[in-house]
């Protein structure tokens, strides 16, 4: 990963008001790959005291956006499917990783994993992006 890629990714993230609201930190970006972390605060819990699915989805979506835009072409989400596999609570530190599975001139397919601080798989998603240009 080049420092320039990470800095450019962080500049884009700084413009993402929702990611800022959640407190997501982009940790790595390179062509076809991105990772980010999120500390689960009390504001990110649902009525049962568990991490809200929207916060988990937001983290997965952020790494999807970073990875799909890592080639220099504007990429926009066409579809994202997510499966929530395990619950977490406040104080958990979640890490999401996006890995490119397929790249064509017009689309990119990405596998998105969200894990807790113990490496347990919390959510698994697949994202399809439309690539402009």
C-alpha cells in the first residue's frame, strides 16, 4: 500500500459524513483491497444493547467503497447483500476487509468480511459495483 493511496482514501473518507458519524477509521487501501475499523460506542447499540446492524453494514459499505474506487475510476454500488452471523456489544472493535473477487471494465465484485477483536466472523457480505469511465 502506498502512503499516497491511503491519504487519498482518507481524504475521501473525510467527506463521508456518515462514516464520520459512525467513527470509522480507514486503515489500509490498495488496488482491490481496503480495511477499516470501528469501535462500538453506546450510540451504535440497538434497543437490545447489541451492535446495530446499520453500523455493521455501514462499516462493510465503507470498505466496499474504498476497495471498488481504488483503481482510479468512479465506482458506485449496484447491490450489497449482507448476512449477520454473530452479535457484538458495546466496546467491541470491529474490523472490515473488502477483497476484490472479479473486475471487468464495467463491474467489480467484492467479498466483505466484518470480524471482532477476537477474529470471530460477525458479518459476511458481497458487493457489486458499477465502474464509470
